[in-house]
C-alpha cells in the first residue's frame, strides 16, 4: 500500500567539485517520481544551499562568517530550486519550495499551519522540497542540520519511512574514511550508547552533522514509530529498496510509538524553560505515571507562559520529560515546593492543581547524549 516517504539528501551528495551533482539529483528524482506515480506521497528535504551558493560566489569552503554563509544560502537556494524545477518538470512532477525554521515547530499554531500546507501540497500530488530558511535562521531558531529537520518533517507529515541519502552506504562500525576495515551495520533495533560512539563526529567536507546527526534524526523518527534508512545517494535504487524493505544501507527500526499532540510536545516544540525537580518527582513521573505537582519543584528556569512546552529535568541535570506547563514562570516561582492546598489558599491564578498534567507530559529517553 502506498504511503508517505520523506527523503533527505545531504550537501555531500549534491555537490561534485564546483558543480551540482546532477547525477545524484536525477537518480533521486527518478525514484521519487516512480514512487509518486505508484501513489506514494513524497517530501524531499534538500541541503546544499550554502554549498551551491558558495561555489556560485567563489567563496572558500572553510572559514566563512555566519552572514557569508547566510548570503551563500540565499544564492544557492535559488540555484538548487532552478535545477530541481528542470529535473522534475521533465518527469511531470510539480514541486514546491518550503523553507522552515525551528521556531515554526515550537509554536503549536504555526506548526499546525505548516503541517496543513504540507498536507495540502501532498494532497495535490506536489513534491514539497524542504530546506531550513538559512537566511533568517539565527542560533535560537535553527535546526542546525537537515537530518534533524527531515526527522521533524517526517513526524509532521506522519511519514511511513524516512530515508537519509548521504555519501556513505549507511552506518559503518567506524568512519570508513578513516578506518578501511570498517563494515556496514545493516540493521539497528535501537540506538544504544555504543552505537552512538561508533558514529564519530567526522563528516564529509561539505556536510554538517556527520553520522551522529543522522542517528539523532533516526532516533527521533524511530521513537515516533517511523523507521529510517541511511543509504548512499549514489545507489540508483537506494530509495526504492528502502521502500521495498530490501537490504542496503542501515535500517533503524521504529519503536512503539506515541502520536499526535504528544509527538509535538516531545520532538517538535522547543522547550521555553526548565523545571528542575527532585528525585521523588522523577520517580512519580517516570515510574508511577503521575502528574508533576509543585512540591517536587526545586527550581524554575527561563521565562515562559502557561501553555508553553517546558523541559523537566532531574536533580542530576538529565532531561526526563517535556510537557505543557499550567503556570507562568513567575507564578511557578511563588508556588515552588508548596502543597496543592497551600497553592489554592494563596489563590495563585486558581488554575489546575498540577504544574504539568500527565496527559500533557511525555517521558523522554535517558539523556545519554
Ligand atoms: N561510523 C560511520 N559510518 C559511516 N560514516 C561515518 C561514520 N562516522 C562518521 N562518518 C562520516 O559521516 C559522513 C556523512 O555525513 P555528512 O558529511 O554530514 O553528510 P551529508 O552531507 O550527507 O549530511 C561520511 O562522509 C563519513 O565521513
Ligand atoms: N540548510 C543547509 C544544510 C545544512 C545541512 O544539514 O547539511 P547536510 O549535513 O549536508 O545535510 C544548506 O542548505 O546548505
């Protein structure tokens, strides 16, 4: 049964010397158009704006300032889209440019708007080509790498599969650029700390995150029930094989998943503040499935409003959960450590007794990053 696939192609696969790697772009287009003709909905997350713009402007690969990179992205994004327009038009596919920043994901209303737009494009059989809006993205609203962006987009469109196309045939036991004896890992049930260590921070000359950021993306997708395949953009059937479940690259299995609003709380929203809680609260949340109450609060950090997503952090600094908070930061400072009854007596905003209600809370995995 045709479903929805998100395919991400990295800068390392889009550039060949000083030019766009049209061979890899055509290969991706062949596969995407074949899938779309079979009834699949597809989103392409394409990097390469900075690299393409840099080449066009004759700027060096290293040592660019942030404004230079952003200017390069403004040039390169046009170069990329022009190439995609030509390539997909020949295959009878209409494309759309969608540029996102992280703050869109962080605010429910904007998230829903962006999602509706993507869903409408998919409904009309258009191929959205997504990139980060590098020209306006400052640190606080940046995804930082398109692996993370593609995982968020996969969550957003409820994808059945995420494919990360790169310059390597998947995850190896060590960086194959460095260790000639490294072998491919075909399947991962889970991304353990050991696997995390295997993926070094090393990357191609033009790429951003290396394998680690791909694993991070796979982890987001996997924990929301979406499988990921990391594969080589040079293999002409990489996407088709991934869709057909054939071996090739590294397949990261999906975990039993959480849906809808909780997905958004966990992975798409940027927490606006931190609630530091004591051991008792950690146990109540993680083991007993309870709501967060004021007596367990040790500290309140950041300035947030009721209804924002906050990070809930144990006394050791580890993030244990995220949730929608029922109080403004200032009110919470006042009720910190108090019992529900005392709060009622103080009349603080006479709101819900829970600081974060169980239904608005998602337990995050252990923070081994
Ligand atoms: N264990 C590993 N297996 C495979 N590749 C690895 C590993 N560790 C690091 N890498 C590096 O990751 C690079 C791909 O990431 P990156 O350069 O960010 O590509 P992209 O532009 O596709 O996002 C590879 O070229 C390789 O050097
Ligand atoms: N938004 C940037 C991409 C950054 C990025 O993540 O690159 P890559 O690691 O090659 O996927 C660009 O278009 O240049």
